[in-house]
C-alpha cells in the first residue's frame, strides 16, 4: 500500500487569528511600557549620583533641533493652511469668519502643534536614537565602555533624554508660530487680511491657560521620545538586523505612548 501524503493542515502551520495577534501585540506593548518605566528609574538614579556630561547634552540638543526644524517648518505651514481652508466654508455660512483666526490659533496651540511635533520627532529623533545606540550595541562599543569603567548610561542615555525633553517644547513653540503663519497664508487665499490684524484676532481669544498645559505636556512628550529611543537602542540584539528592529520599535512604541500621554494630559486639563 502506498503511503498517504500528509495533509496540508499538518504540513503548514496555520497563521494566528486576529484576536491572538492583537493580544500578543498588546501584551508586548505593556511589557515594553513597564520596562521603559523601570529604565526611567535607572536613568534618574544615574543623573542624581553621577557627573553630568554637559558638552554631550549641548551636542544632542543641536542634533535634535537641526534634524527636525526643516520638517517641522513644512508640516507647520501645511497644518495651518489645511485647518484654515477646511474651517472657513462652515464659518462663512454662519457669518462668523471673524472668529477663524482665533479658532485656528487655539487648535494649533492646544493640540495640533504639540502632538504633530511630537509624532514627527518620534519618527525622526526616536528612530535615530534607536538606530545609533543599536549599532553601538552591535559593534560592542557599549560593552567596551562598560569594560573601561565608563558609565554608558551617564554618557549616552542621560544627555539624549534631557536633550529631547528640553528641545521638544522649543520645537513645539516654533511649530505653533509657523502654523499660525500658515493660517494667515490660508486666509489670504480668499480674503485680504494684514498680518497685524490677523495676529490681533488670533491672540484675542488665546489665554495662558491655553499655552501652559500644551508646553508642560510637550516636556513629557520629549521625555517619552528620548527614553523609548534610548531604551530600544541600548537593549538591541546582537545581530545587524536588530538595528532596524530597534529603530522601528522605538517609533511605534513612542507614538503609542505619546497618544496615551496626550489623552491623560487632556483629561487633566479639562478638570482645571
């Protein structure tokens, strides 16, 4: 009797179901979040007890600002243009075009500026940190620093985390200004409004309570980007493909955490 061929179901493993895949990704995300929080404790302990590398901090501040300012400029103008062009037709129907500058300014300052800037920096800066530190792990440069009694946390991680924490709010304020300027350009597509009049209308409805929470949460955005990027790169695997995995994972995890932090910040601001 000829032997029976194995069934196709036995030859190939079935792909996991959508629920199983979603569950695994959720568990992985929460594990990563817990590890990042634990990593934050290590960073804070080294920041308090070890010497601070100020020159490396300034270098990282320059790199973060230099890498991001061009992309944020283009994105900020486009965001201001799009918000203005899409918001104008409904306001025209109700004869309320005069409130358009203030409405767009508040939208950009409160939400669009901080969130979009943070997401751009998560893709640009977070991936860069993950890839840079991941390549240092693969080429055993971090191991060499540990063997030579040089603290890699103090020299590599703390300056990057602090630089991201300081520079993201500055880039956010810059994005707000560029976005408001883009809104003025959008209004002048249909109407003719001077920049001075537009700014007066825009900031007539803007209070410090609109600016301060946005700036404060942007500090947390920067800390999240720096921590996640450094954590993923520092704990990268040994193979060369782990550099790409670290960079990609840094962007995904940081983006999700930014949205969660923004949700928490909005709820807290709403209670004020």
